[in-house]
């Protein structure tokens, strides 16, 4: 599977230059792109990380961490050459350079996955995370 296909959509949301940073009308024009919600692997894009700018996808279920699903998360991570870093919420990071590939969040009313848009196997990771973390 490819990188995320929402890259151009995300790029169009960002501030194109400091020259328009105070331009309310330019901002409003960019927000019109949000009228249609992109999806990847059947999951809706619900926003982007505030500090990281990674696209965020809503899981179709509430996620509560357990021993069983954290083991499943580690299994997914290992298939992609990653380890799991357990901070505020789990992050999948590449062994080779510690680059973050994905983060899975559970502390809202639904689970969310943040993905590095340039990662070559991002959509595949997203699909595998959904399959591994879906409650029985």
C-alpha cells in the first residue's frame, strides 16, 4: 500500500506563507477544503495533530488499553520494523532511526490514529492497527 493519499489535501490546509498569516479571508478560503472529509482505509480524517501536523483518523470503536491489545499493538509494530514507546499514548517508532510512524490515542470518546504522511507503508499500518485493535 502507498503513502497516505491525503498529502495534497493536508498541504493545502497549511499556511502558504507568513505574508497571509493575518489574512482572515485567505484562512476562510483554506477552510472551505474541509467541507469534504477525506478517508483512508475506510476511516475518516478528523484533523491533524496540533504540534506534529500528522493527519488523524478516527477509529470506528472506543479504545481502552488492555494487556491483550497492547500485545497486539507490539505485534503490528514488529511487522513494520518498529517498537512501541509508551508515553501519554503509544507511539510506533522505527528501530533504525527512532522516527515516529504512528501514534494511537485512547483518551477521548473514540480512538484515534495519527500517521506520518510520508511513511511508505502508512495506509498498510493503519489497516493493520484497525484489525489488531478492534475489540472482540
